[in-house]
C-alpha cells in the first residue's frame, strides 16, 4: 500500500553543498484513502452543524476539498544548498544567525535535517536529505551551528503518516 519515490542528487561546489530531494515522501493514495477523508470530514461537518457552528462546518468542508486536491499532487522537488551565510531551501535563505541548532534524523526511512529556529512562529524547519551524504552535510553544518538532538513534532509525524 505504501509506495515511495525518493530521488536525490548531491553536488559539492566551491564551498557550496547542494542536493535535490522531494518535499515529502510520496505515498500512493488509493480510493479508500479519499473515502476515509470524506467520511471523517462529513462526520465533523455534521457535528459542527449539531452544535450550531455553521462557520466551522464550512471551514471543515473547504479544508477537506483543499486536502483532497493537495494530496493528489506529486511532491515538488526542492533544491537545498548549504552556503557560507545559511541554508537555502527552494530559494528561501535561512541564515545561520537565525538558527539555534540542527539534528540529522538518519534512522528514518527518509533521512532529514531538523533545524531549530530562533523564530517563535516557526520553531522547527525540516529538510529532506534524500540520498545526500549525511557526513558531508553534518560536517558543513557543524562549522556554523551546534548539533543538538531534536525530535519531529507529533503534528509533523501525523501529516507524514497521512501522506502530506
């Protein structure tokens, strides 16, 4: 039931390490997945209507449609780069001075970097490693920020389990 496609490429150029990896592991969703999404959403809409909260019912219906559309799309391929100033993920630069630490979760089916940010609204940033050489990435990150063990949040694990 679980089909995963992971493609990654690692490039090392003039003090810049870069690689490409899917935004998230792709999970094939069959018709049962969409039926489950619809049934759960319908139950939540009915509950919202029973409790006389029409706005929440509308919000749940819209969120369900958006989730269904998003889940049918393949993950984007993100280009990551480690530069002197910071980490670039899909043209967005996370400077090292805005990051507290990092951790590489290498014992997962799909290894990833967990970056702890100093920003309150975005405490953790996840970057897929794909087939990138973890030692090279770790050594480069250690030059700029400390390595401290972090764990994925429950919400992130849940969404990955559901295929997002």
